[in-house]
C-alpha cells in the first residue's frame, strides 16, 4: 500500500515499541517519509502516534472488552493496527467510522495474514457498535483502576500516586499529563529579546503566551508546522525548551567569566541556556558519553551564535580532576532519570518504565552526583536536576548525598508539576560546597 500517514504512524509505533528506541528517535528515523507528505497527512500521522501512546490504556480496555483473544496473545502489528483504528473511532471526530475501519483493514493487508485481517475487522466493527455500553471501573470502589483506564496510566504508577497524593489530586495530575502541551520556546537573548520574538511570532499568526516563571519563555499553541520552519529558527532566535527546564539554568545562575561544567550535557539545551545567561563570556565544558549528541550540540551552537562552549566526551563516573583544567565555579548535573515528569511530551515513557527502573536510576544518580561534586571548587555551586518527581530520584538522592558529603549543604530545592505549574515535572536542588578551612 502507499506509504501514507497511517502506514508511517504504524512504522513509528512499532519501532517505538522496542524498549531501547525512544519516540523522538522513532520519529526521526521516519523523517524522509514525513517530509514527503502533505502538511495534512503529517498532522494526521502525528495525531495518531501521540494519540495512541497517550490513550493506549483506554484503547486496550476497549480491545479487551471486544476481543475473543487476550491482548498478550496478539501479534504486535495486529495490536497496533487495532489501536490505530480505535483511536480514530473514539478520538478523531472528523474521520468517519467506515474510513477508520476500512483504512485499518488496508493497513493490515501488508502486515498480517487473512485471518488476522478478519479479526481486526470484527473487533473494530464490534467496538464501533457497542463501545458506548462499556462501563469504566467504579471510581468509588477502586479509584486507582478508574484513573488507570480513563486516563491511560500504568497500573503500578497510578496505585503509587493515589497512595501518595490521594485520589482527587492523582486524577487531576493524570488528566494534565494526558493533555497536549503547547510548544515552549526559550528566547535566545544573545540575538533578540522576548518581546521582539513574540512580535515576530505574532506576525506569523501564532497564538502565543509568555511564561510566568522563566523570563525568556514563549508558548505556542497549535503551531501547525515543524519548529524548524518557523521564521526565526534559522536565525537562531530561539530553542525549544520547556519552562521547567529553563528554570534549571536559572537556579544555577552562571555569571559572565565563570567556569561551568555541564556534566551530562546531552543535546545541550541547558548548556546553550547557560551560555546565554553568561552573555557568551567565560567558559563552559559540555561533557557527555555520547559523541553524536555532542556533535549536535556543536551544530546548535553555530545556529545560536554561541562561542564559549567546549565539548568533551567523557564518562562522569570514571572522570577525575585530571580530565579537566581544574575545578569549576559551578557544575550542573542534569542526570539521566526515569523521565516520568515529561510524559506529556514523551507518552511512550509511561509504558516503558517500571518501579525497578526508578530504583535503578536512583542508584546511578547517587553515584553521578557524588562524582560531579568532586569538580566544584570550594565555595562553588552544584545543581542536581531530573525530569522526574518520584522521591527516590529526588529528595532521597539529595538526602543520601548530604549524609555522605559533609562538605556540602542544601541551598534550595523545588519541584514543578504539570498540574500546578503548567510545565513539565522537574526536581532541582542547589547545593553549596563549603569554603576551604583556614
């Protein structure tokens, strides 16, 4: 069949189903196909991919209700074709039921056998006819189960949150996570101020808003085009960065002429923000284990006009002071984490992470924080950040660190939540190293 929006969406979803492949990587791998589509088809593909992942729990509830086979016995392509068809039936009003069903059958012809095609047809038609008779788990009898199905959250995490926050707050939190977030831009103040960037975006007929906590952020709702096609992108006027992530660099508060280490720079969103706050003065070492990420960071620096960043491929856990030219005034550790705070933007995360993953990441974070602390000069600042609000990755990491490192004290810490702050879920702690004793 033609490689249309649904075909490409299926390919992306099947690729993303592999635990080691992120949604961003899956979409990037389909870049050539997406670029050959009309804008309408790209938007449909995007809606299907994110919609299926956001609503997978509810879609699977429907499948379980109308399938004679258990989900666990279904081949992966069959299961995802069912999810794609049901998503269109339930959530996309502009697509007629017959079109959602018939295109799913067409999609199945190159992916499954005749028997599976008949099965898909039967389940979708049964669901279309009878899904309105389904009753969700009773909220009064089992609040966690109700949230789990209605807002498509993994059972283990829903039970955990209800126990920690109560039913009502957990319900509101999951509802916020399951909404489509706006795109948030961070103004590159090396080239333009926020008001002028806002005016430029308004000339392109975008609906914009200004972030309340970050002085540099602008929201765009329903942009209708890829970010790299927005006027101002090629000129380096902005980067995409959630407001919570912008606050991380603000709390490190780097100053011009200081020496800074970004110990897990990754693609460098926060690194570039640090350079911006330093007005391109001083020195930033962007360290990471993965060279391809550092290559992307180098290209981004060229686009943004940043000149004070040096990249260094290094393993933080084995690094010593000899790997650098000396101590740093300030160190940022944006540590690898479960990513449970950014499920609005990365809905695949909630289906891949488990409590074991949270505990595993927390153990690694403790080691990385202790290592990063060795590179801060006496009297200097260390900031620990993760895009997760789970206590094992947050307060418990800091508590364990402070028990071990008596040369540090906690200056301040904060959390952000999608529910209360309309931004991603982050935890940030600012730590200060003691001055040298006389």
